[in-house]
């Protein structure tokens, strides 16, 4: 496995980039570097299920109940910073941001700190599995992302909010 180098996160405008297999390799390399006996990791989001989009690598660090502070310290030790957003996730469910260099290319990373076996953990796992199993849903999600950008919503917070109804519609059909 190729080595990664952690570097400074850059807040970029949302854009539509094709899905590439390297996203899986980058996520695997990040997870290998962050490996810790007390945590599990889940690569989720578009980069995990072959959908075009911003090209940001979304990973969840899954911690046991009561270990949130230990999880945050673990990420801080690698240089992760607080979420770059005007509307960040709450401190009880933080997102940490960083970038990595892999094969001389820089990738932006959003690391979500989620309690293992929480409803959110199960939602992320389910959504990923659903998308991997449903190519038509992946095509529909890509079309939704294109429509959001065509509306001029390229600021990351606005972009995320505008595409969230697609995700919620799929998750609303499930029982957690």
C-alpha cells in the first residue's frame, strides 16, 4: 500500500468530478495510518460507492460509548482540525478535516466521529450498502448533484443541504 502524507485541508467550492477507483485506495491508506485498537473506521459517502461528486473522502471513526474525547485526541495527534464550516456538526458528533497526499495528488478528507452502533452509524452503513447495490440510485444521485451545481450552489454547506433530501428519502424507507 502506498504511503500517505497528512497536509493542510483546503475549503474548496463544490464541483462535479468523476468517481475514480483511487478514492478507495486513498481511504484504505488513511484508515491504515489511523489504525487504533479502540476504533473502527467506515469509508462512506460518494467516494465509497462509486458516485461522482466533490471527490472528498468521507470516513467515520467509530468509537465505543464514552470514548469520544479519546477519539478526538487521536485525530488531533495526526493534525486534524475542526470542521471548516459556518454550520459545523455539534461537539458531541464532530467532523474533523484534513488533506492527504497520495501518489503526488492531494485529497480532501472529512473524518466524522461517530459512536459505534449508533443510529447514525447504521444509517451510514445502510446508505453505502444500498448505493453499492443499486446502480440506478447512483445515477439518480449524480443527477441530483448536477442539478444542485446548476442552481449555483457550490459553497460546501449549501451544496450539502441541497442534496440531502435524496439521502433522507432513501433512509426514511428504513427502520433503525
